[in-house]
């Protein structure tokens, strides 16, 4: 299990949580508190946000299964380099050149369907409805989640990929839970200031993935991956 990559996922979640306020904050603000005590409100906030973590973890598991085929084929390093480079370019290239990717009728229809389901769940007074709202929230189109998923795909390990996305979800949890519990807790000015840090967090994840793909034999940062060692041994025998 690659703890460096998992830690990067958590950092991406922490720094990107300000972006989550803009994307998912309105949903959290729309959810009425079902209890009145501090404990019940805190529990509701955790349940709702844990639903998002479940979705992210399942996504990581699925992409980990797909990405593991590259590891078995000996292409994990190349995949990590390519994905890391793409993420880094996404930070450097102006947003206007790729923002249109989300502007499609199919995505709009999908989001509308999810919002309709949200409205149905909001009418429910059960705690389990909060969990399902969080689960649905996790599958809404989001550029930050796309970046995290790219990292999980390049992990080349099902366990690492799953924990990477779970760490990403838990990284977003404190701020999102605070929004749910205290509603308008963080001012727009503070959000804008912290929002400027998101590209740096994304760039850090990209650089770590590129270093990981280079296999420079740097412990925890750029280790020599098992398939590299095997291929090196194989080349010495011929």
C-alpha cells in the first residue's frame, strides 16, 4: 500500500474542501437538521458526509481494479507519469479551454435526475436518508473528484486506490461537516482566500505521481516499483 499517494489524496481533499463548499455546500445548507441537540446535529453531519466517503471509496475500488491491469502488464510507471502530467497540465492550462467538457446535455440530465432524488430524500425524516443524500452527492460531476479519480486509477493497486479515494473524502469531511453543522460558518472572503490554495494541492499530487512514475529509488516518494525490479532482472538474464 502506497502511503505517500494516500497522504496526497488526503491533502488534496483538505485543500479542495473549499471548492466543495461551492459545489456541494448548497446541498448541505439545504438539508434541515432532524434533531435539536448538538450531538444529534453532529451525528447527522457525519452521516451525510460519510455517504460521500463511501461513494469515493467505491469509485477508487472500481478504478483500482481497472488500473491494476496496468500494474500486471508492467505499465504502472508510464501510467503514473501520463496521469500526473495530465493533472499538472490541467493546473497550468487556463480553465476556459476545458470547462466546456462538463457542459453537455447528458451531464445536465444526469445532474437533474440526481437533484430530483435529493428532493425526495430531503422530505424523509430518517437518518438513513442523510446517508443516501451523501452517497448521491458523491457521484455529482466535479472537477476536483475527477482529479482524485485520475490519481486512484494510476495507483495500480486496488487497496491503495480505495484508501486514496477514502482519504480524499475524509480530507473534505471537516469543512463540509462544519458547513452542515453551523451552516454559514465560513465567510465568502475566507473561502476565496483558501480557494487559491487548491491549484497548489492539485499540482502537488501531480508532481508526486510523476516522481512515482520515474522510480528514482527515493523511499516513500519515488520508490522502485516491483515490476521495474522484475523487468530489470529479466533484462540481465538475456
